[in-house]
C-alpha cells in the first residue's frame, strides 16, 4: 500500500518530532506538498544533520535561543525555518 495523497497546500506550519532526525523527513515530506508559491514554517532541531539537509532548501533559517523549550522538558537547541516553494 503506497502513501495516500492528501493534496497540495499554500501554507504549512509544523512542529515535527525531533528524535533520530525524524524532523528532517517530516519537513521534506511536507515541503513536497506545497503548491507553487506556498510557504512552510517549522521548528526543527538545530543540529548538524538538520543544518546539512534542511538549511540548503530553507529560504530562512533562524537560530532560536539555546534551551528555548526547557520549560517544556527539552534542552534541544532549535531553529525556525521557512521554505518557500518556487
């Protein structure tokens, strides 16, 4: 059974799980669902894998302050990324 096509979107806002770099897979999949001219905004882990795989396709990459989500129980450094679909 293949993936289910759910359509294309003009805007996607997301906060995917970070464990084991799954945020990379989630963001890349979501970006593939953008209409031309669409925009994706996501929080991602700010690690070397994410910078290697996502920074080249990001229109903007904004480092968030260290431990931005410590009050929620995580000390993972994060970034806010924007991907604009051509």
